[in-house]
């Protein structure tokens, strides 16, 4: 029982470290990724972390604006048998 309590206390002590955020930067001695072929300048760390609207489009939750009954479908047949 005492081992379980110590283990639970240790897990609770380490849990806040999971959400720790630090500034992202390249590893020591490692360069940034190569410049894209069509880019005029080398993007910085902040530019690489921010995605463009084309890469991450906004979500449109409003798919149906007007509710209307479906038109009859001549191919909507019951299963045979």
C-alpha cells in the first residue's frame, strides 16, 4: 500500500511536466530546413510554425442553411426479394 501511495505521488509530481511548453528552435548545430524552391527568403522558425489558410482551411459548420424535402428518386428502389 505504501509503495502504491509513493508511486501515485511521484506520478502526480511528474504530471505537470507533460504540459510544459518551451520555445521551439533547431537542435544545437542543426540548420533550419532548406529554403522552399519558390520562396524569395529563408522562412524563420515562427514562419514555419504558423500554417497558411491554404494548409489549414477554416471549418464551415453550417452545411445546411435551408431545410427542404428531398425530391423523389426513381433509382431509390427497395431491396429485391
